[in-house]
């Protein structure tokens, strides 16, 4: 799988998936993967020149189910895609861990409550 994180400032150890990687990881055609991104089930970045999505956003071959609503809350708060990815991956003092770790643990309400305070 392609790892484009070498020049990513936030969480450089995180694995990033390019579009071909996403097609493989999700076992979906490219058009469906693009729809998942357009419909905010996934969010990615071109900060390295190549569009990629953090691999942690994919769980068991599917976009993390609680991610879409969180993406929408953050976009409504004015976050760019890069900013919201950074926020999801960085440790948050009020959550005691990264927001993505809290989402993976099933704490979407807590994450969205914190996200709503970021306006």
C-alpha cells in the first residue's frame, strides 16, 4: 500500500491510503470510493501532492461509521479538510486521547460534543 506520509506534519507515523489503495482496501470501484468522499464518509488531503486518506479511517474494509457525522460537524464549524484531519489525529486534552481513537472506541457523542465547541 502507498504511504504518502513522509512529508505530513501531523502524525507522520500514520499510514495514508491513495485512491488506488482505497479501491483495494474498500473492495469498491473508483466511482464508489469517490462518492464516499463526496458524501463525507471519508475525508482526505492533498498536502503531499497526492490525494490520500488516513488508513485509520477504514475499519474492517468500511469507512468508520461514526466518521461521517463528525466530518460534517467539523466542516460546519469551518474546518478545512486538512484542519479536520489534523484535529482527528492529534491528541485532544478534553478527550484524553485523539478524537479518532475516541471514535474507534465508540465515543462519537463525546467527540462531537467537543467538536461543536471548536467554532
